[in-house]
C-alpha cells in the first residue's frame, strides 16, 4: 500500500513516554501514514513496547539497530526509508494533538511553495502539565530564499519546527541531521532555501 506520509520515530531508552507518544500519533484524524520506529539498541523495555504496537497496528514497523548508531544517524536513516510525499519526525517523548498531521498537510497542499508545516508548541513537564506556550515564529513564504534565511536568523529559537510535516523531496536535498551541535537548526535553515514554512 502507498501512503501519503511517513512518520519516523527515532528512539533510545524511551520506555517512559514511548507508549503515550505512539498513542497520540495513531489517534491522528489523518490515518494515511506508515509509522517507522527505529530503536537505537535500547536495553530497557523500548523494543518490547515498539513490537507490541507493530503487532496491534499494521501501519507500524520497527527497526532494531544491532548497535547504537548515534542519535543523528538514527534520525537521518528514517528519511531514507520514506517512500511518501510527506515525512514527519516524532520524538518518543512528545504528544501530538489529534489534528496535527491533517492540519499540517492541508497547509502544505494550500501552499505549494512551502516545504514545511508546523504548529505552535506547548512545553509540558514529565507529568504532562503545561509549562509554556511556545511559538516558533518561523512561518515565512517570502519568495526570496535569502530573505527567508534572514527571517530565520532573526527569529529562530527552539528547533520544534523540525518536528512538523516536511515535503520528503525537499528534506532529501538537505544534509539531514548531522552528528554536531545544533544540527537541527542547520537543517531548518537549509530547508528554507528550498521553500517557505507555514
């Protein structure tokens, strides 16, 4: 079956929050996706949790790295497995609202010059209690790539926008996540050279 979206979940020792994260992803009102979990040689119960979700939902696939490949490589290899027009990274300790995916895809379809759609972020504590409503303020559809990049440099803060829905072909034209500090911020800057953010 061909899906429209690949959700990639890189995880290492994620047993505490992984089930909550997967429950939120599988409860999306947009269901046309495959979800690939890449377990980075966890020694806690992460592999068992992931396999249980794969057993219960045919959209879920699990890859078990035989040795820890590092965080950057675990993020990036998931992009190589995507055979869909859209891609989303999902952290094993984040919870997405039920309309997150559908609203992001609708925005990308309405804005063909955009390469990434993201939402505001509610920062929560480990009990799920709200701490801070955070707005990444990165939305820009300026037709000039240099202007988009200047906007990004002026406005950037946290890298939460990288957890949005991204056009896979644009993502593949970047250097993805690299094993260096703030590589996710570099990725967001690279993506802006290929199109805008909504």
